[in-house]
C-alpha cells in the first residue's frame, strides 16, 4: 500500500481503538483507586504502591508469554480472551477480602490485558498498512481520552455511594458495547493467523532493539514527568494542592492534543522527524516546568512536555513494528515488556534519588533520557 493511499477507518479498526482505550482506562484507574484501597485495608504507603508495581510486573510477564500464546491460539482468542481475563481480574479485585488478593487480581488483570494489547497493536498495524503510525497515534489518543475518564468514574462512584468499585460496571458496560458492535467486524477483517507468524521464532533485527530501547526510555521519561507532576508542582509559590492537581489535568490534556496533531502530520513529515520534534519539544518545555518560576510558566512547560512525550510510545511502537518486519507478533509483545519495565523502574528510581537529593535534582533524569532517545533515533546502522 502506498503512503499516499487514503486512510480508511473500518469498523474493525474503530473496535481495536476502543479495546486499547479499555486497557488504558483500567491501567490508569489503578493509581487513583489506590488511596481507597489504602483506607479500606489500612495499608502503609509501601504496600499500597505495590498495587501499581503489580500492574507493571504483569505487563512484563505478558511481554514474554504473548508471542507463544498468539502462535498457539491465534489473534482472535488472544484479543478477546485477554479482555475476559481482564474482567475476571477486575471482578476479583472488587470482591477482594484482603490486600494480598487485590495484588494478585491486579497482576492477573495486567497479564491478560497486556496479552490482549499485544494482539491489538499488531492488528492495528496490520489493518492500517502504510498508515500504521497514524493509526497507532489515533489509538493511543483514544487511550488518553479513556484514561483521563478514570478519575471521573471514581468521583461518580463517590457521589453515588458505590465508591471505587464503580470501575467494575463501567468496564463491563464498555466491554459489552464493544463486543456487540465490534466482534463481527474484527472477525471479518483481522487475520487470525497472520502470514508473518511463520517467522515468529526467528531473531528480531538489530534495528528493532534500537527502537525497543527508545520505547523504554520514552515511556520512562513520560512516567517520570506525569507520575511526579502533582508532587513537584506543590513547590509552586503558595504550595496549593489545587494547582498541583490541576497540573495533572494539563498533562493529560496535552497528551490528547499531541497525539491528535501528530496523527495529522505523520504522512506529511514522517515518523522519524515527528519523533525528533517531540523530543526537542519536551526538552524545551522541561526547564520551564522545572523552574517553578510561577504557575503560568510551570504549566506551560508541563504542557509542552506532555505534548511531546505523548508521541514517544505510539511513534516508537510504529518504528519498532516496522523494524520487526515478518515478526510483528513478537515485536508487539516485547514492546509491552519495555513499557512495563520502564513503568516499574523509572518512577521508583527517580523517587529513590529524590529521597537523597530532592525531587528537583532527580528530575534531571528526564533530559538524560531525552538525550538517550536522540542518540538511538539517529545512530547509524553498521553495514
């Protein structure tokens, strides 16, 4: 398919977007739900934080088990079966009588959901063809929108008296609607046994490793910015908790805007140029955010950072899948390993540095990560 071919969004592609959005919704609901779990089970901060780590560990496990699972059972069973597994894990979570059960439930939901994610990503890339980068940006834009809805569902639960467990009916209704409207289009349009599966047991090209590392650093930078934004913004003059929370909203808004704009520009400028521009934009926004000069300057810097980092994963994923060539299922699965490892390690490492030298010093991990990404993006391959 020529890059100039018109990009058509089929019903199957919209369904895949919705499924990726469901995954992002649950992933981003864990953090806001943790304070409720902490109060309910009377947990200390360390044990409560393990619930977030459990999801990241589940992503890493899924990155290893997804390729043989897709080979054995096919794309359709992996895609829908992973969603049912996520629902089962969420059901156990809302019924959990102890924090140990809730940890296991989150781990299980993360493994099954991320296995499904691997099938979703490779299917989006397969259906979009030459417009793979644009489709993955749009899919992740949908993920940004649904993930930003998670806190509002929790607020609704507080208003209705159902608490954080409102996540369960919200997920069930959304999944049911997706199955009703999307099961048949996916069955008709998405190959269950892609041709590239034949090469799945071979070694991935060296170029793939470069983009795998780029995804690792990119996701790490994204979480170092987003995860610690509310804490860092408390250092603004006045020490307003309201301003700190509003900063998180600015970051989410910028992520949606960044993916929306880039999805319109990929065919014109190409993924590599857009990735480089996103890195430069993040680097330009970082000193404004880091300075905490005043609310306007800090929020502007955070917005620029959010606008830039929102493109790291989808564009890096598209480049990685392109480099994987005939081994798309393995390539898609291993990118979830990179993401899970970054989500698990980056915020914790930055927090450990912050405990010794302060958060402002620890945040210099962000420009270091950006430098690593630029190096990986423009490194010359040996002939």
